[in-house]
């Protein structure tokens, strides 16, 4: 099931084709995906990344799609020939207490999810103990957030053609016009009569790279002309995802629960959709937390009995 098929199914099941409802379908889908990925730890949705520590720096950045860690190893030597030392996952307080001094350095033995960095609330980081005394290769095995099935979300734009005659100021939640999609919003800054900054705040859906976007002058001060900006990147250009390809029932019913909540629908229909979602979620857990873990030896890893 791709995004178009999923969107059409949501409209058909709810018998709702109002424009305002259709515009919210990406939100329903993304909320359902978040719920599912935080309920079932599919081994299929793990990946490895490699990086390196910095000497005398106890922090290590998380990948941008990080959901939960599975293992972390520091390599004493090179990735190809060195010795892998698997770190134990501890609490931040344990590491702070065990290695309180700046000169408590060496090859790390422990790690913990430290949380957001002070200079970037959206950037998670790990804390290592002891603090690395050198540059060590690191291999992180982790659960990740796959790309949403929602198709053609604008993630970045290219060089701005600023136009002229616009009113200086910063304008929020400006609807963007043009292109093959809909729903994109941006914060737009105007200086010296021209648009100088465009920050996407809602990527919309169904856009493609190369589309040219603009905005009505009425939404950016009331005057001006000829502003445009090209789309340089979108997420999921083909509208497919791992859930859509492998377990579309849980995604469909999860989205219907969100959609019917938005509609403030009848209680008995809501209960029916929620029951179908729980049934599909149970099957997903049987796969992700059961059948895919039959030969797992890891202590402490949740494993559901397969019946």
C-alpha cells in the first residue's frame, strides 16, 4: 500500500472527502506511525552507523533518525582489524558518579542517552564513560524512524529569487503556492523589499524536486511581486514505506483511529476501529517481538512467545 492508496482508503472508510479533512490525513498517518514504531521493536527496522569519538570529549551525537539504541561498540584500533569493546548501557547518573573528574579518561566502557544538547534541543547525544582519551571508531546499532509513508514532503528549498516591492518584516505560517503538491507553509523574512529567508514549517504533500513555489503578496505584507524559490529536496518521493509494504493493516487502522478521533465520530464506530487496530497491532508484535527474535540470545530484550 502506498500513500495514495492509504489516503483513498481513509477517505472511503470514513466516508469523508471534505478538503479540510483530506488536508489533515498526513497528520493522522504520521501520528499512527509514531504510535506503532514506539510500540513494536521490529528487528527489520534496525541499522548500523559508524562514527568516531573525540579525544577528551565525553559526548557523542545521535543519528537524526534515532529511536532507541540496541548496542554500541568502541573499536580499539581500526574498524577492519581492531578489537570491538561493547559498551554497557547505564544511567547518566552512574557515569557522572563513576567518572566525576575531567581527567577520568580512557577507552569508554559505558554509555547512556544523555538527551538534547544545550545548543540544539532537537539534537540528541550520548554520554560516554570514561571520557575517551583518543579518537576511537564507534559502531552504533539502533532502532530508527523510517521515512513516513506520506509522499513528497518538502524538506529543503534552493536559492531564493527575492522579487521586489515587498514589505519588510517576518511572516509566519505563510501558505506557499505553485508546484504539484499542496499544504506547504513557511516562515518568510523580507528585507530591503525582497524575500531573503524562507523556512519551511509544514512540508505539505505530493511535491517533487524542481517545483517552484511562491506566495501571495497579501500574505507577506500586501505588496510586492516576483518572489519564488525552487524545491531542492523532498522526503519519500514515491510514497512507499516499510509498514506500507509489509504490514499495511496496522498502519491503516492506526490512521483510522486518528482520523475518527479528529471527526469526533460515534463511540461504537471508534471502538470498532480501535479493536481492529489492536488486532493488527497484536499481529505486528507477534512478528516484530516474536517470530523475528526466535534465535535472539540478548538478555533483557523483550521477546513475545509465538503461538
